[in-house]
C-alpha cells in the first residue's frame, strides 16, 4: 500500500520548542518497519519553523512575522532534514527533500514537474520528505497549513491512505479535556462534524482540528482513506496498519 504520512510540529517538538529527536527516531523506526512490510511511504513533515525557533533562541526577536518565518524555516529545515537523513540512513533508506509551494499544485507545468519529481523518487525507492518551502512561501502564497499540503500530496502520489499525526488521538465529540467527550473512531462519507470540532489552533504549527477534519473529508471524497491519530503514542504507525480496531484514531471511510 502507498501511504502518505503527515507529522505535525507538535509531534516533533518539545514544549520548549526544541526538536524531539527521540520521538523522531521512534517514528523513523516505525516507517522503516512499514517499508519492511512492503508499504511505500511519503512523509510530509512540519517542524521547520518550530525547530529553527528553538535553535535561534539567543537571537533578539524584534523581527516581523514574515522575517521570523523565513529565518526560522531556513535554519530549522536544514536541521530537520539532516536528522531525518541520518536516522533513515541507519536503515539503509535513502531520503530526498521536497520543498514545495502552492504554485506547484496550480500551474499545470509546475504541477507536472512536481508530480514527476515524486514519481521518480518513489520508482527508485527513495523516501520523499515533503514540506512547504517556508522561506519563499509567505502570506497569501502559503498553503493553509501542512494538513492541506498532505492531502494534495496524497492525491498527487495516488496514495491509498493518508495518516495525519498530531498530538491528540483524533476527533472528539466535544472538548477532549472534558470526560464526557469521546473519540469518534469512524467517520462515514457525508457525515458533518462541524458540531464537534473545537476552533482552536495547534500551538506549534498552523493547523488545528478544524483544518484536519476538512482536509480529511475532502481527501476521503477523492477516494483516499484518511486516519487522524496521535504521533506521540508508542508504535502508532505500525499499530494503525496492523491492528487498527484496537488503536485509538479517527478514520474517514471512503
Ligand atoms: N511548514 C511549517 C513548518 O515546517 C509548518 C506548517 C504547519 O504548521 O502546518 O514549520
């Protein structure tokens, strides 16, 4: 099966903003295991801005938001991909960095180039690690967030499944902190979830459950099975693929 996996900033960074290398390493172990089981993986990883911010703590932060995003992502993306490269190399897995912008999904020539780049990597067993090119993609040129990007990548690569990893088990019937709320395990096609979703953004990245839910709905409508799960749970990816009924998650059926 071809699976696009999106890892959110909240999964990869600690509360002080530094890169959680232990977590990254655990996720790399799981992805290597899924490849061993015969799955093809495309990774969409956030965390550039957050890890750049963690790296440049000493800098005076009187920069405007665009400057901050450009500076932090330039430094953070280098750090992020370097870690992935080294961690996957231990398994003999070659990875390649794909930095993209909204234009690459709109203009037909750009789209063709982007599609070809993904194809040639997959055909040659190289694991694509995709992120938005945050250094040049600013303000109105930006994707809504990496959830949107992951839905587009899943469709472009004809993935059968999209897994969106966040720091929560999935979509709840109310505020997850409230004991009366429960996790929604299955979302059938056409089901409207707007009554359940909290309109809060994630602290580390730009997304939130609202954006995850709308990306998941649209991507499932395009024929791709979508799963939202908690990337901080041990062995989550392997469990989702091998024992989903006993693994907390929200799955959007097609
Ligand atoms: N591309 C951003 C990063 O890597 C994350 C965007 C998002 O939060 O979805 O830092």
